[in-house]
């Protein structure tokens, strides 16, 4: 049985932890969806660009697998630099995530959604409407994938952003307004949880969480998941078409 999770958002969900600083995780029971089939996890799990690296979902999945004794599937659809508007229903990123999740649901049960995004929406005018725009998107994800009874977890933006060189261009100094919107979203929507980024640190760019912080962040996502999960949810037993997970070395 595979319990899967949809990963969506921008670069800090895609994962930008430096590879030389990656924290080891046990990948025995962690799978990623590749071309509609499950493969044993290998890094980077979300290769949206050449800077892809360690990802917070790795420690989340490791902890989940150890806690529940099941395989965990990661549906990696985050895209670096994406704004919330690019995740609107009907947009390419939204449709791709829904399509990938539907493929995954044929051979797994989706147990939750992990979201991290907001740096691209730190401008005051965008932050002011973040909650309304996000809630519309979240509701459409739940409707499209029938995910009304699973946690939708949203992570805070790191408080190191004002130290970065991109403050003026991206208005990252306004990040607290986005974090406030995320807190309001979690407080006012069922099965929605806020994951604190307090005390987490960044790479030298002061924009992306470093590998150690991503490992810790993933454990915080799991702790929040535990608060929200529905203990009565039935996970249907599903098998892949060939009854096996693909070997990542297959075809070499």
C-alpha cells in the first residue's frame, strides 16, 4: 500500500538545499512518481531546474513511513519562482498537478497536500489578496481530487528574507503579510494546518532554506499533519499495474 502526498508551490517546496549538505534519509519506503509509475526515491526528488536539491518532503516521508509502516509516494509538482496566480485553476501548474495526482491515485491513496509558496507574492498589493486567492485554489484542488478529508498543510515563509539581496525587487521585506494570510487560511478552513518556519535558516542566498532546515521543516510538517489527520479515513489497497515499484536503474 502506498500513501501519497501532493507537493505544490515554488522553489522552497521544490527544494533548494545544497546537495553537499543533504541530510541522509532512509529511502527504503519512499517513492516518487516518474512518468506515471512509482520509483524508489532518488535526489533531487523535484527536478524543476538545475539548482534543485534537498527537499523538506524527504524527512516528512521518512517519518510517515516509520510511523505507519507503509510506503510513501511523493507527487512532486512544485515549480521555482511561481506566483500564486500561476497556480490558479485552469492554469498549467494547477492542471499538471491535478493530472499527476490523478495518475498517482490509480496506484496509491492521496493522504495529504504539502504547500510552500509566497515569496513571489510579497508585494503589498498581492499579499493583501493572498488569502482570498489561495482559498479559491485550495477549494478547487480539494474538489478536483476529492480531497475533502485530508490535511492541506501550508508552510510559513522564512524570516531570513529581509536579509537577502532581492528585497527591493521582490518586496520580500513584506513577507510577514503573507505569513499572516497563511495563518488566517489555516485558522479558518477545515483540515488546513500552518507549519511554523521559526528559527529555520537559509542558504547563503537568504532566499532558500538550507538542507538542515529543510529536514527540520519536514518533521514540522509531519507534526502538523498528525494534529489534523482523520483517524477514520480508509486507505484503499491499490497495486501498480505490474505489481511492483520500478527500479530506477531499469533501462540503463
